[in-house]
């Protein structure tokens, strides 16, 4: 499903948005045959790509915006969140409290 279809399918439920700064969560890290680690991710269901001419841009169905737009989020193509949903601030607060 594309990002817009996923947004409709999930009814805009914000609990499916990964925690943290990125539009994905790390699902596992596996060792490749050459001994180098490889990160596997689970993408936010509301994140997608849009091809415009020869360029690929990031798109967020929740925001209904992409990083090709003049006033749109800037780093969606790098899967950096443009929203402030599930940023993990409460986790940072708990870490700071313990130090």
C-alpha cells in the first residue's frame, strides 16, 4: 500500500508512528557475509516517496506534505520526521532524571 492508502487504512492512528526522530524503527541488525552489520528497518506506514522528474522526494501522508514543496518538511527524503509525533521526549526526560 502507498502512504496515503495506509493513512486511510489505519484511520490516521498516530500510535503507528515510530518513536524517535526518524520515520522508521530498527527491526533488527544482522551480520552480512562480509562481517559487516546491516540494519533492517520498519518504515512508518505514513511515509512514502514521490518521483518528480528525475528526483525522488520524501512524503508524509499524515502531514499531506513532501520535501519538494517550498514550505514542506525538509528532510523526509532522508526519513527524518517532519512531524512532532512520538518524538521520544519522555524517554529523554527519564534518562536526564537518572543522571
